[in-house]
């Protein structure tokens, strides 16, 4: 008896499912030592993707590790640069301190022969308008500093005198190259007496009140303090005559080069009286 149409349809579906299942089973059956067709298909699809993924993962890990390494190296380099900067600064400060200490000791040793009490000071500043007019030192009223004390350099050569302003721990020194400074001097060879004044625009000095009729002065003659100004004791080296100019006026123009050198003026000594200054030498 022939099957009805619905029943034939169901039979075909069941038969198709059985055939498909047998096909899948056949794919799983190993072919000797060789992988199955399904395994080979899956391998062919997934193997390249896995290889590419491993390459990308390895590359990303390498880049990340390289980045971390470079960051670490940069941090170490920055730390080393910071340490080197601090070492250089400390070395500079130590060298400056040692140099200043050596200057002070050398100046004190040399000036001990002046037979006058003195205090060694460091130059800590210069005149902001004209560096040849005055300098600032690290001694003040608390150290016994007063106006009109002579100041010499580390070689005992005249630098100037103390003037106002004077604070508790700082003082002002008017240089002999300032036009406001007047020092009584005498020439060593010809014994000509005059007054030394500054010419700050030239960094030189002028010997004033030398009559045009005076022919005794010579170029390169040394000048020392005369003591007549009642400020500087006699005998302090001041400078040498650089030029003598004839004029039609009453006095000659005498240019003097001072001994002290401003660019090397780091240590000075302030002279006091015959007795020790504040109990110190």
C-alpha cells in the first residue's frame, strides 16, 4: 500500500539526517596515521590565524618591554644628570670657599707686617652705576667698621676708604678711582707731594695740584700715601705715574695707574689703629 505524502516527506527527512550523520562520522574516522578531513580543514583555517596572533602578541610584548626599558633608562639618565649637576654645584662652592679661604689667609699673613690692626673682608658687591666707584664688603658696624678707615688689597696696596652707608654686617668702600676720593700721596723718587683723585670713567687716577713749573716728576714714578690726609697712614703703595701732560693752566695733568686690580679684588683688609681691633688681628 503506497505511503501517504506526509509520511513520505518524514521518511525522506529522516533518511537525509541519517546520511548526514554517517558523513560526519566518516569525517572523524582516522585515515591511518593521517588526520581526518575535518581536522585538516580546521587546522588550515585556524593555524595561520594562531600564528599571526602569536606574532602580533610577541611584537606587542616586545614593544611594551622596549618602552618600559627605555623609560627606565631615561629615568636613570635623568637621575644621573641631576646628581652630576649637584656634584658640580657642590664642587664649585667648595672650590670658591677654598679659594676665598686661601686668599684670606694669604692676605692676613702679608698684612701682619703693617704693624697695624686690621680685619680681612670679602668683596660681595660693586656699585651698580659705576663699578669703579665703590664696592661692598662683608664687614659692618657689628664688626667695628666706621667711616674713613683705609682699605688695602691682599698685597697691601691702597684700594680706598670706608664710607656710608654702613649696615650691621655690610660696609661700603669708596675706591681711589672714584672722583669723590681724595688721598694725600707723595712720589717716592722726587718727593713731590700731591692729592690723588679718581677718574672713574677711565679707571685711572689724577694727581692734582702739581704746578706747571714742577719738572721733578717722572713717568713710571711710584706714589705712596703721605699720611697728610689724616686717614691713610704713610707708606702704603698707591700706583705709578702713567702720563704727564703740559697745559697752559696753572697745574699739570698727571695720570696715575693704581696698583689694585678691580677684576681681581675679592679680598681686602680694613686698617684700624695701632691697637688690636675688637681684640682680633
